[in-house]
């Protein structure tokens, strides 16, 4: 009786506690409910809870406490349920799986997934849920796992689902796409996804196909997208406008516009209606066609789709406006802007950005800043965005105006405009183009302090900085760092190849080429150009011809840089007739030569003593230029109209008015590249009057001189020993170098010092283009940079080193050695990077001044036994390409030979003769000074200004 009473009492207590437990759960008070459950456990009354009640408790506790707090409660309930001998069903396991997933307990989640995979039948309606749960977990914890690892886990989960024979539902496809969408920038993952789905060609996997086309399009692999599209056609799986538009866009941007247009027709044939996004995609692919935009194609698509009833939106007009902005065509911008406003569309940030871009193309920098000011002041919804600021920063740095660019960066911070990587990478590129590794790394450190995640482009810029600085070890180390994080792309390989080209290491150039092939990176025109350059330095134009044929075999049209390199190679090999054949081939293939090629051709003809042919080439170019119709270009005017005073103090001008009032200007198609070689050739032959005549003709045609042309004029007066006029030219150049950097490359001053020459224009040294050293160097750099105008020079050469040498030679001929010494010390104090020509001239000046010991010291330390870093800084860049080139010149050897009383003969050009003089220089340091041979006060027999 006592036992029965106790049993009744326990049952009553248990039922009471269970009822309270459920009451608290219904009142959504899980904490008190759990206290009741723990009372049941402490009184050993859990046996009174039925299987169904346990299942209900697991469900309620899991729901009320949430995935972050309920895991321990649910696991305790399941453990107690198992102790009671109750079976744990799939629903409870799925709940635990979801809670483990929510807490990021991947190992436990995977173990439970494997258990569920074994226990759930493929006919179970909940069979796919476990896979959806883990896929969602991979997406939620992708940061913890890493995007790539999450994608790999997701593919493994799909493999398990496939092995079980389950048909994946659309929900699984949707969650899976969420995971892999995070990896569109990872080529390895993209290939893994394709490898998995390559064999999934039956209809059961069709739920993935739309998402896969979007994924492969986003990843820049339209080739994979096209294969999926073909599979959908074969299986009659419906496609939609979004999918077809994505495919059209990426196929077209990939360069296959005909295929993109086929997809448009296919779209219409299937009854899929294009929309305004499709219109924008079609316009975009024609606008971005390489090498030049397909304006006709863009407007044909625009006309066809608008005729079918599709109304263009702001993006449509912005894309077209941007196309003309890049060309600086304000007239067409005006037409589009008028049409845009007529249909009631308001200009966007992108519209204003395009206006700024147009100003930049036309070099109207003050107006571009005014547009920015208007955007800042306007009350409408077009304040300047990060993209607009970045555009301006990029443009000003492109013009070497780093002061204004830095001011814009400061303005961004003051205006609370968010900076991103694109705000800083132009600064990195500025220093990388000059090979200033230290400054480039300093900008990278700022990026790091701003907590901006470096991307492949950032490391590529650093790689380029080391390459341009001729730091092979640094380039290789940066390449290794890049390779650890990302798969090298074509830009990385080209930069590495460039470094080996500079080093003249053909084996490593070819090894880099093989690495590109092994990693399935498609060779670009620049890659072939770099290979051509390597062979050109070895005097192997036949190998270069073979590379040209290989390019054409791979459907790559050799660029003008490639043709230029081939032309230079034949001239260097003293084969002018074959160089002429190259020009004829270009004409037959319909390839229009640019000013660089014409300059190379004229220069080669002059050096091979074909003056008459060179002159006829120049005359033909002049005739063509005079017969050509000037292309329309627009100079945009001030934008002071949009102010707060509009309609208060005055009637404001509109953007349409501003565009209507512009004045067309014509850019001269003739350049100084064409005339300078002729001038130099005539100077070399001492045909001074003819050299002056070519310069006068050039200026009369409206062609403004480059710095090379200006230096050629200095050489004219050096050759004529007209030192007064040469000094005027030097002082004008020096004065220009001390002035504020100009934003325009146009010369702003002129000198009237010789009626036979005409006005001499002083080139603007603030512009990046005017200080490049040689056509050979420009050709090489243009293979590395996307725009040859990006070539920069070291600012520690504020006047060209060649100009300095000419002026020093003039002073030497006048025996003004004290002035040479003063000038040298002044430049040296400012950190000027003298080149080997400057050092040789200075050494002769010291000898002429009878400062022989100092001349020997400098020759030994700065020329004969200079460090590698000194050699790099003291050589003009093109000289770095020439192995074994002497750094002590004949005139310098002559000067030392006279003071050492060594007879001067033809043997001075032999290695043994030179070595004997060099040993005397090195060993002289403490010996008494020898007697000079007939070194009279005021002249030296050894100096010649050749």
C-alpha cells in the first residue's frame, strides 16, 4: 500500500510539474519551464514524460530559445529521451543539425549529416532538408570558414546528395548558388564548379542551370555559360530575360559581339522579351568593343530596341554619353543630353562623371573641378560620390598633378565621402610607373591602416614598381607573394616578363611564357610584344617575324608597338630594305601607322643615310595631314551657372547651353616625332641650315616641339659654337623647370633668338610625356602599361640630363670650368641624378681645371667602381639594356691619356688600351701629379662635342 501511495504521489507530482512546464512554454517563458524540467530530472520523474511530449519539448525549446541559446537544452532533452528508450526521429535530428549549423560547430554538424545520410531514405520527404541546412550554414559562416572552403564544402554536400540518388529541389539550388556566388573572383573555385556540373546533363539538375549561367557570367567565364545555355536548349528548360541578358553582356564584353547578337535573336525566337537592361547590355558591349568603340553598332542596337517599344533609362544615356566623353566629343554629348532631358530623365552622378571625363580629355581641368563643386553645392540628389572623386584623382595623377590629387583626397575626408582602394591605387600607380618602390609601399601602408583589403590589382601595382625599378629580386619576391594568394593573371605574368626583359634574361622570359601556358593564362598582345622585344635585343628579326605569325594564328592582331619593334630591329640590323618591306606590308594589310612608327621609320632612314627617302616620308605625312578633314572635338566652357542664386540674381545657363556654346578645336595629326630625327640627322652631318629649316617648317605647320626637339635646337647651336644662343635656351629651360608644374603639355613661352630658325617654343616640363628618354624605352614601357602616356620620369631630373650635358660641353668649349663646378654642386645639393654622360663631361672639366686627383677619385668611385645602384641611377634607361657598354667615353680616355703622357693612337678603341688607362686612374690616388701636355689656359685638345 505504501509503495502504491508513493507511486501515486510521484505520478501526481510529475503530472503537476509537466503541466507547469507546458504552461510556462505557452507563456513563452523557457527559463522557468527549464527549471520545472530540471525538477523532474532531480526527482527522477522523467519517465512520466511520453515520447510525444519529449518531441514537443524539443520543438518548443528549440523555437523559443533560438539557435544561439537552445543547443544545450535540446541536446539534454535528446540525451534524456534516449535514456528513456525513445527513438530519436529525423525531425529531431534535423533540429539539432540546424542548431549545430547556427553555432558554427562544423565538425559536429558534419558528423550528424553523415548519420542522417545513412539513416534517411531517399523517399523521405525531408531527405533533402539536411543538405539545405548545411549549405545555409556554409553561407552563414563563410567568413569563418573562408569563401573558398565554404564553396568546397558545398560541392561535397552536393556530391553526397547525388550519391544518395536524390533529385535536388529548387531550394537546394538557391542556397548553393548563394554560397558559390561569393567566389566569382576565384578562378580555381569557378573551375571546380564547372568540373562538378560538366557531367550533370540530365533534367534533374536543371534547377541549377539559370543560377549557373549568372554565376559563370559574373565570374567572367561566358564560355561555361554558353555550354549551360546549350544544355538548357537541349532539355527544353525555360530561360528568362535576366539569364539571357547576362549571357549576352558577358559574351559581348568578352569580344564575341556576333555571338551576343545571335543570343539576342535566339532570345526573341524563344518568346523571351528583351527589356531596358538588355538594351543597356547591348549598348555597353558595343561601347567597350576593342580596340575602339563600335559607335555604329551601339546606335543600331539602341534604334532597334527603342523602336520595339523599350524606353531607354538614365543608364542607357549615361553609357552612350560616357563613350563620347572618352573621346572628348562634346557635340555628341550635347545631342544625347538634349534627348535625355526631353524624355524627362534627370542627370545622374554618372552623367556628371562623364562630363568631368570629357573635360579631362580636353584638358579643361579647372572646369572639371567646377563640376565637382556644383555637385557638392547642389540641393538635388547628385552629390559627388566616391566614384566621381576617384575619377578626378585618377585624371590629375595621370597628368602628374599629385598636389591637386592629394587635395581631392583631403576633400573626400572633409566631405565624409568614403574612400576605397580606387582612391589610393592611382597614387601607387604614379610611383610604380617611376619605379619608386619606397613611396609605393608607403601608399600601400596607408591602405592597410584604412582597413581596406588589398586586391590582386594592388599587388600587381607593387610588382610593377619593382619591375620598373629594375629590382629583379623584389619583383620575384612580390610575384611569389601574389601567387600564394591568387592565381597569377596576364598582367602579373607580363610584368614579371618585363623584369626579365630588362635583365636580358631570355631563359627566364621563356620560362615565364611556359608558366603562362601551364596555368592556362591566354597570351596577350603585350606578352608577344615582350617576347619580340627580347629577340630584338639579340638582333633576331626572323624570330620576331615568327612571333607575329603566331599571334595571327591565335587570332591576335599585332599591335602598332609590335610593328614598331620589328621596324626598329631591321634598322638596328642595318637592313633598311627589309624595314621598308615592313611598312609596305602594313599598308597592304590596311594597318594605319601612328606617329611613333613614322618617327621610327624616319629615324632609321636617317641613320642609314637615306635622307632623301626620309624627307619624302615626312613630306607625304605633311600632305596627308593637310588633306585630312579635321575631326570634330569640343572645348567645353565654364560652368558657373548652377548656383544658389539661380533665378534670384540671374537666369542660369543649362548644361545644354554650355555644350551649345563650345568651340570646335582640331588636334594636329603631325607630331615632333616625325621631324626630330631629320633635325638630328642634319646636325650629325653638320648641315646646320637644313636642320634649322626642318625645325622652322615643323613650327609653321603648327607642330609644337617636344623636349627632344628643343634639345636638338640646343645641339644646333653647340655644333655652330653659338654659345650665347645656347645659353639663352638653357636658362629658359631651367627657368621653366623652376616654375609651377603646368597641367597642359602645350608650350607656353617662346623665344625669338634666330631669324633662320623662327620662334623657339619652350616645352612644359611639368607634363609627364615630355621627359621620356628614347623611342626604344617608350616602346618597351608601352608593353607594360595600358597607356604609353603613363611613362613617367624621375623628378630628381628636373631638367633633362641630355640638356645638362650639352650645356656643360658648351661651357667647356668656353673654358668656363668654374661655372661648371658651381652648377654641378648646386644640382648635386638638390639630389639631381646625374647620368654617365654628365659624369664624363664633369671629369673632363676637372682635368681641364688641373684638378687631376679629384678627377681620378670621381672616375674611380662613380664610374669605374660604381655600385649597382649608382650604375642604375647614372645610366639613361636605354643604356641599361646594353650589356658591356662602356661607361668611360673616348673623349675621357683621350683626356686621361694626355695627362698620363700615353700616346693617343687608333688603339684607343682596344680593350687592352682602355684597361691600361683605367688601371693608371685607380692606382694614381697618392702619386705626384704628372705634367700636363700642352694644356694651355682656356682650351683642351682632347674635348670634342661629339
